[in-house]
């Protein structure tokens, strides 16, 4: 039985790419070292760490030590995507250590990475980074906050007295297009081919129906 379990563990390990293993090990080592440095304050290890420890670790250590320059605002901002990736690696490591399932705050069991507190903090940081001007490099969906900031900027430029009438109309067109694409998930090709008779607004409705060919 022991040999079979060892063989199974070996196969499971091979399911993860070597580069992923190295990144996960580095993320785990960084958290473990931080916990070790805080033994007097929290006395936690990877086997006993709780969501509150993770929140302090992310906000007071990780974000400060993994910040990079943001050309838009001139400040050092850690990439939200990198934080999410770190959270994922640490969550996987905690599962390997037997800390499975969503965090149970009553019994203090489960995976602390899978807690509402950590999830809310990550979402909040993503919004904050966008407001500070952090620019994503990967092709990821825009959040509602990002779309609102984009439309607000376009609206401000559109209503500026220095904006030519032609540019004003183009900004209005682009704003409508961005809103349509984000809310409907249409492809640009389909959205650009829409005609007036493709859009139906039922009487008294606050939403419209869009008919297009996939």
C-alpha cells in the first residue's frame, strides 16, 4: 500500500509543470518566512494560519514588496493579477497540507484562502489599483468599475468646449459601443454590423433585446 501511495503522489506531482512548482514553492516560502518572523505576535504556521493573518500578510508585506511602477499615476502598484496568482498558489499548497474546503469561521477549519474576507480584500484591491491607474497587460475582462471610469473620462472629454463637433460624435459612438460590448458580451464584428431593426425595445421596458447572427 505504501508503494502504491508513493507512486500516486509521484503522478500527482508530475501533473504540475516544473515552473509552476517553483513559483508555488517560492510563494509558500515567502509566507512561511513571514509567519516565522511574526511568531511573537500571531504564533502561526502554514498549518494554523487564518484569514486575518493572510489579510495582514497581503496588505503589509506582499503588496509593498511586489509593487512595480505604474506609468499612469507614477506610483508603485502591485499588479492585482499577480496577487490573485499568489493567492491561488498558496491555496493549492494549503490543500496539499490537508486544509480543504471553504473557510469555516465558526470552527476555524478549512482553507483560509477560501474565505469571504480574503475574497473581498482581493476584489477591493483590484478596484483600488485601477483607480490609481494600474494598466493590465493580459487580455482579461474589464470590471464594472473600470468601464465606468473609462466612460466618465470619455464623457468629460466629449463635453469639453475644446472638443470639435466631429470628435464629439465619435466619442459618443465609442462610448455606446463600449457599453454595448461589455454588457452584452458581443464580439466587435457582430456589434459593428448591428442595424436599427436588430434592436427591439419593448413598450415600458428598461432593457432592450438585440438580435444578431452568431
